[in-house]
């Protein structure tokens, strides 16, 4: 799994390949360590991608948008 740091959070890419059509999912965990506790929140989308590399890049961008408050209904921990 790949992880990137962003604005005090950690975005963990959890993309997986679908068996039925071979496409890759958009699934992430966003981690926040406040010092006294670590909180992790999963996020996903129904969007899929043709390649793993494409999915990874979109997962990271998705996580950044959530952290930045740009995805309605999604709040980072």
C-alpha cells in the first residue's frame, strides 16, 4: 500500500482490482494522529480506472480534496 503525507494527515491508497472487468477502484483511508490518539476514516467512490497507476493518482487527489473540504459530505478525521 502507498501512503502520502498531506496537511498533517496521511492518505493511504487501498485501490484494488475488480475481478469482473479488471478495472481498479478508488478506495482510501485518511489517518490523523493527534498525539493522544490515531483516527482513521475510510472513503471510497464508485469511479473505477483502467490502470493501477491511474487509480493511485486519483486516490491521492481524492484524499487531498477531502482534506481540503472540497468533497461535499466527506469530512477528514
